[in-house]
């Protein structure tokens, strides 16, 4: 039988089990799709489905503890397809959760994360809880988005090197410098079209941008986009009706940079 001192000097079981779980969980791909912005993501259900068999096999379990919960109601401007503003309310929840991960011998580790969620109904806190759990598990187990490939598993053979032109690199550069450039004149080249006049007010600028985003970004919703950008600190929380041109341009630029690549 081990003494109390021997047990104290042992490496806690939870450390070894976390490493074993990391080897067995594998990758979780981005198989879920956001219906508003059209981007792919890893959903909480996929995380549970991957973790449950491994954790139950190893005897690992997790307990959550809410350390802090903040809830806000934010009035936003929602735009219809014609660019007209409509007032709406979003509920915004921020929670701080401490998760304790236990091994069968009682050894444990703790991790604290923040989850944020927005909803027009009663699910803001539920979303925040899902986000907190999901990212806690991603960071604890370092879950990859795709299977890792061993470099030795693939060998390239039969590769023929590309034939280079005769002469040294410097000789080819000198020859190019001595060869005069030729310009081919094209007949009947149409005159470039002039750009349409730009909107004169911030509200007209926003209306035109919303029409473009609606065409280019599947499921685009200005209310959700503005709320997320405000929460991320990328734009100011200023009503569209009172925005200056500079603020309108900054908002449109932030939407382009954040959602433009998620078509």
C-alpha cells in the first residue's frame, strides 16, 4: 500500500488521460453552415459526438460553474430588401464559465473561458454556454479541423525538372533590357464607363451598400452583422440615422473585411 507521501509525489492521472484523449479524439471538421453569412463552422453537436465516446472510455468527466453572467438588451436598426430601416431588439449575453475536468482518481484541472451569444428571442444565454463549452474543449484537447497527414506517407516520383532557357540568369536579364518593348494598337477600343455618382449622405451610402451586400453575401443581415462588429469593437455603436459619412464608410469597410470572404 502506498504512503501519503508516495501518492503526493505521483503524477496526477488527469495529465496522462488528457494526452491520451488528444490522441484518440481526432479531427472535427467544419461541417456546419451559418445560414445567414454562409460560412462553415464546427458545431457544438459535433464536439459532443467526438468527445463522449473517448471521455466515457477514459473515465473523464467535466463540471461547469458559472462565475459571471451579464445580459443586455440592444436596440438595433434592421434593413429590409429596399434598404428601409426597421427597429429591432437583440438580447446579448456574456458568461464566464469555469470548467473542472476530473480523472477517476479525483485529480483534476480547471480552465476558465468566456462565452458570448446574441439572439432576438430567449436563446442568447444558451448560445453563450455552447460557445464557452466548444472553445474550452478545442483549447484543452487542441482539436484539429482536419486529419493530420504524416509527411512520410506520401512520396513523389518521376518528377522531370523544368528545362530552363540557355544562358545565365544575368544574360537573360540583359537580353530583355536590350529588346525594345512593342505596343500593339487596338482599333475601336471602347471608352471606359464612368462610375455612377456616389451617394451624398451617410444614409444613402449605407442603403446602397446594403443592396450590394444582399446581392453578394448569402443570407446577409445588417442587424446581426452590426451587432457582431459592435461587440467585437470594430465599429462604434451609433444609430444609422445619425451616422456621419466617416462612420458609415467605416461600418461598410468592416462588413466587407469580416463577411466579404464568406460568400
